[in-house]
């Protein structure tokens, strides 16, 4: 693929969620950046928000090293022994999730704290969902609680706990801090995939002329054979089905806008070049499987797939629009 060299073109990078499958986006991004692609705008949800944070700084090598340092799931999350051992009793006793995402939250805090506003070469948007009102909320590189919002965007409901964001004055009366646990009045944030698995609309709102979408799953929903071994398998498959339909709707929306732009003189719509990079059914590990070998295989796969995006014509033919 040839990257558009027109400096007047607003280029956007959109990254979907997918847990450990987000490693495939690392390989895709490395290929894009090597070919000269430099985004002006980056939007991501869930693991796509983590990846997008580094890609908005035009640092694919730093992102690659981060993923290479993940040796196992213990580097991302930890189990709650009580919840796993006693099932629903754990939730009744106040555990709102199966796993504790302590390691990944610590990693996010570390990098957000070390990053300055001038480090960003592109506008960055992180999408998450507020459980209080159900609204899709967007944080950017200048947001006060960017680290917590990114952690919230990666908090798959039930799997990980919602992330509270609120302010209150300390007993000294003038120091403010974020509450470590949910209390009345705190907003609670969860995975941005609940409302937008691939935040293409954020790139449209930005005014992008060229949008590259890095998917962790395909535009085709394949049949899943075999036994569903646990309720986690059932939850994961159900979420996959819902997110697939959202992706299809978003892509169709862009194609319809392009048709309106071409058919109507002086249309308020503009033509958008859309490129979708997808692994289809090639990524086989579960979204919570952070095995080192699986991660490297995903990165290598993504690097190869970075050469073969679906463009507007292929997508229009694919979806029959």
C-alpha cells in the first residue's frame, strides 16, 4: 500500500479493543510507520487506547518494547482467589470483578506520568463509558484524569472492576485527590467497547480525510465450533457478536457518507478514504491470554497484515453498498 504524501490530508488512526489480541495492532502500526504513515489524530478504546497513547506520540518502537516485556498474564492482571474459589459469593462480598488489573494500571500510571503534552505528535482520544449515565466519554492528552480514563477504557465489565473518577477535598480542606474506591458521587468508567469498539466516528468528527482502522477481529463473523467451556467463553463470544455488528454499522456509515458526498453537489459530507486492517479469523488466542509466544505471533501477523488493508472499493463490495 502507498501512503498518501499530501501534507494537507488529515490522517487518522483508529484502534479497536480486543485484550491480548491488541498485539496484532502493534505489528500493523510498525508496518504503517515504516512506510511513512504519521497520523494527525489517534483514537482508541480498550487495549486500543493503550496502543494509541504511544502511537499518538509516534513511538511504535516504545509500544513494541512494552508488549515484548509482557511475559504472562501476571504482568497484566491478577486473580481474586475468593471470587474464583467461591463464585458468586465473592461478588456478594464486594468483589465487582473476577480479576484485579493492578499490574496494567500501574504500567499506565507510569507512562502517563512520564509523558509531557509536547510529546504528542498527534491529537489523542481515549473512549470509555460512564456506568452512571451510560454516556460515551472521550478523554484526550490534556485530560486531568487521562491515566484513570485509559484504565477505565480497558476495564471489561465483570472481568475487571469499573474505575472510579471523582474529586473530593481531603481533611486538610485544600488538597484534592481521586478516590481509590467507588463512593456516592463518583463516576464509574468501563470498557469503551461497550459503546464504540472502533471509534471511527471520533475520526470523522475530527475532520479526517484518511482513516486507518486497526482491528483485532475481522469484518466477517465466523462460526465458533467446539464447546463453550466457561461462562467467560460465553461472555466473550456474546461481546464479540455485539462489537462485530457495531463495526459493520460504522463502516457502512462511512461508505454511505461517501456516496452522499459524491451524489450531492455542495454536500456537507466529504469523501473519506477508509482503510481497514483485520486479522479475520487468524488470531486464535483468547483476549485474556497474554502468553509471550502468542503475543509475538500476533505482532508478526500484524506486521504482515499491515500490507493488505481493505480500501473503500473492497469494503463497498464486501458489504454490498
